[in-house]
């Protein structure tokens, strides 16, 4: 049997639209490898993401078995493990799909050099986003720092490449490397088992990503642009975890939506709104790629002087859904139970932390990283900076979400309040029996004063 090729999986846990997998199978027998590396995302995965990863690996493992591709699970440093596995399997090629985070780029560049030095063929491929981060530039050749021009430039390039079909099955090769058992990785919580709400919310069966996309397109996309801000309705796609772990590619979603649009009169507005969100995902990756300090440095330099508060008790109250504002507390409880939070509420809880409480956005981002099943490095960081006012294309500093009117405006039926904050009779502060930790007027005025202390125009990095 010819020497096998290794396909290295990371946040691309799918068999369709997977260029690295297709390349590996095309060369002969293929072996899949997933390395649990605590530095793969620049820091260890959070608890909710670890829960998701367990089930995602179980799903991709079953799909790969049907293709005749063994999946090897290993723990340790990614590069060392790949090099060792390549020697053990006598592999003549290693393929992967590209990463675009600063830590991912550095690690993959070093791995590519080491493999080539050993005489191993290396292939890396696109597919995580609609466009490569270097594809979209201004007329002067600079990267684009504002979303609307970025969106227009993306549309001007035409339709993104179509998704690749799954490869044909192969005869399974013999494998020398012993795979670790997924159960031994302890990705699932046990003592205590806090994941009941996650299990109830997110099916673990194979094919759920494609099924959820189809359900969204056939049942909800026509009203998406109208209803997407209403957490009292089941109006969003809820596809973000599948995108975060690469179980569904944006190109699959884009072209499925376009295909549906072509046969469904009246869906144009909803489809366009949905596709715009896919471009926003690209935009976040673009920011982190071109501004690799985004995780710890404000995009708007002047924000370095922003007067932040040091208030651990308020942070704990926010994390536990005990702020006294039913809109905020409902969102934080939804997050804790399901590992997900509706985007309109997500913006509201983030604004409350950063503006009403003047706490650093990094504290909120770290909590989301630990509790979200859809925690994505670029999305999490870029969106938190955007809400805090220090990010790219951020809203004007005087735009501070009102946690009272947001609730009454977007939860029109009251279903969201009844589900996640049933003790509250309304969205008025304190109506749930918990006294507000800060008055709305006080928090708003304090935030405005803090922003005004930063004299001069807001600036983005050169």
C-alpha cells in the first residue's frame, strides 16, 4: 500500500467543502489527525466549547469511518504531535485548512518548515471564510477597517467559490499510531454535570448542521430581516456553533441560501440579511488577521486612556444574572443554561458590562469564551471591542443600550422574559426581586462622562 497522507483537522470538523481532506484522499490512503492542544486558540477552550468539541469529534469520527479514513486523536503540542505521527505512519504528505489567527499562523508556518525539511509534502487550503483576508483591499491596496466598505467590496467580487463535495470513500489503511479515546479527554463535565441545558438545546446526532440550515431556510429566512432582533421568537439560524467548529462552512451556507433564494419569491430581504452576517464573520477574521494585537489592545488607540472600574462584585453579579435588570439577567441565564445567547441580548449584556459598569471588555470576553458553545477567537474579540466602543467601525460612544426599553421593544410577547426571568413581571429594574446594582441614569451618565474624557476624535490604527 502506498504511503498515507495525513489530514490535520482543527476548526474544520466536516467532510463536505473540506479541501484538505479531498487532497489527502486524492493522493492515496488518508489518515485524519486531531490534536488537542491547549494553545490551538491562543488559550485553552472554555467549558462549553469543550462540551461541543466532544460531540463534534464524535460526529466527524463517524463520518470519517464511513469514508474509510481512520481518525487519530492525540493530546499535546500540535507541531510535535504532527511530526511524530508523520514518522510513525511513514506519511509522505500532510494537508490542512488554513488558520488566520496570529498564533495559528505562527504555529502552522513553523510546522510547514519542519515538515518540508524532513522531505514531507505540505498542502494548505482555504475554506474557513468566504474570502481570504488578503483578498479585500482599498483602491490604495490597504486593508479595510470599516464594515460597510468591506461588505461592498466582498459583494463586488461576485459570488464566493462554491463548496466542494465530500470525497469518495476509500479502503481504510492500516494505522500504526494508537488513537487516544475521546472519553479519556474529559471534555464533558461530570462533577458537577452542568450540561443538561446544553444537551436539551443542541442535538448531538450527525448531520445536525445541514439539517438546521435547511430548517432555517425553509421555515424562517423569509422573516429573518424583520424578526432576527426578537429573542421571543425562534427567528435566527442558531448556526454559529457549527460555523465556530467548522462543521458547516460559510460557503455551504452562502450557496444553499442563494439556491433557496432562486426558488423562493419573497425571500430576497431575509437572504440578503443572512448573507450579510456571513460577511460580518469574515470582517471579524480580517480584523484579527491584520491587527494581531486585537485580543489585548484596543483597536482605537485612544481607548487606552479610558477610565475603567475595578469592581469584582459587579462582575460576579453580571456573570450570575443578578444585576437587577431583567433584560440583562435573562440573557445571562440563557447563556449559562444553553451555552448560547440571542444576538440582540448579547449586545445588551455586553453594553451593560462595558458602559453601565465601566468594566473592561476583556472580562466579558473571557466569560463568553468560557460559557459559549460558539466561542470563536476572532468573533468573540472583535464583537466585544465593537460593543465597548473601542473596536473597528464601533457605534458612536453616546449609543448606550437601554436595558429597559430594549426588553420592551424586542420581547413584544414577553415569552423571553417568562422563560429566562420568570420572577420578573416587567423589564423595570428590580421587578424580579433583585435590586439593581446601579441606576440606569447613573450608569449612562457615568459612561458618557468617561467617553467625553477622551478628548479629540476617535482614531483607528494606521
